[in-house]
C-alpha cells in the first residue's frame, strides 16, 4: 500500500524496488504468463495489470481516507472484480 502511494507521488528513484520485484512489473509479468499459458483469455498484459492494481489498491486508498468501510465481504468482492476483468 505504502509503495503504491509513495511511487505515485514522486518517491525518490533511488529508493524504488528493482524491475524484478516492483509490484507493477510483477503484475504485468503474471498476467503475461497467464495469457501465455492459456489460463486467461488473450489481453493486453500491461493494461490488465494496471486495471488489477487499481481494483486492488483503490478500495484501500478509499478506506484510508475514510470514504469506504471494509468488511468481511470486501476481499471476495475485489477478487470477483479482478476475475471479471481477466475474463474469468
């Protein structure tokens, strides 16, 4: 959570994680691998990784600013949304 917020707002370049371990790069790689393996329908891996990161992170940002209450159903709702974005 802190990583996304900090990098979105100009966190110093020398403090960022490597391309191998940076969360967005990992999401892009995972989506690309899933497409390559036939686990999900063909899609733009970069776009869908961004959509997934938004679906996962934005509810947390909204919760942080007290605009969204998280409850026991929240993880399942976010998961279902992510699966729909991936065509599953």
